């Protein structure tokens, strides 16, 4: 399988989870290939499917005819911000803006918002494009709330400000093993692997 991403953090996280499920995955860079698939859809599903299918077409043209492609689209939805940043999570405040600045801006915008209205969720959709042309998606969601300040050194992106009440920690305070058990990406990935195994494809 090939994971269609140029995000090293996502690649490392997903590869670790797939190895735990007994599935090996390669990245485009590991194949010596460069591709930046589009993601101009209005939903996580549309973006993940676009990335998976464009990568599948590209690889077939390069002679990789038997590769299954997986791609993800994920983001943070904050209720007090009308669902922002949502599908534009990677572009919030500009593509090259450091996450420390993005996280600080979100906390600033939620200043004075009470705990019960700081609800948020991480959403992940993983799309799979098989060599046959068949595609499917799986979805994972983790509910939480926006912390009043960044906490934790693990994870990446919005992890330091995403607080999980049931654990009393942000996702940046969790070990990778703890995070993978509950994360939106972990949920979507396990559902995808279950479908692939059920269909006898891995």
C-alpha cells in the first residue's frame, strides 16, 4: 500500500498504526516520486478521495499497477467558531503559519468562552483507491474541547490545545500508543483495515 501524503508527521503516525495491524505501507517519497494531489473539495470525504484517486492514476502511469492507495483528510472543528477551521485546518491563517501561532489565535478567539461551549472534535476520513478502480472511505471522530492554554510536547498540529475530558489531558500529552488508541485517525484506520481484511485484500 502507498500512503499519499507529503506530511511526515502523518506518515510516521499512520505507518506506526498500520504496522501494529500487520500492514506495511510506503510513501511516495520512499518510491522516489513527487506528487501534490489536489484537495479542493468541501468535505473531508471529497478531499481524501481526490487525493487517493489522483495518486492512483499517477502511479499507474509510472508503472505501479498493483498498488492500493490510501489518503486521509483531517481537521479540527470548533463549535464556537462555527466549525472552523474544518476542512481548511491545514490552511488556517495561511499554509506556512506555524501551529504555535494558529493555536494561540484559536485560544485568543475563544477567550471568555465557558467550558461547556468550548466543544470541538478532530475528524479524519481515510480513502482507499484499489488497483481495480474501486474506492471507499472510513471516518473517525474524537470529541473534546479547546484548552485554555497549550499543554504537552507530543503529537503535532492542534494537539496541544485539544483537551480530552475523559483522560484529563490534551492529545499532545499522550504517548503515541495512547493517542493511536483513541484518535480520529486511529479509528478511521482500524475501520479501513477491518474492511480490507474482510474483503481479503490484506
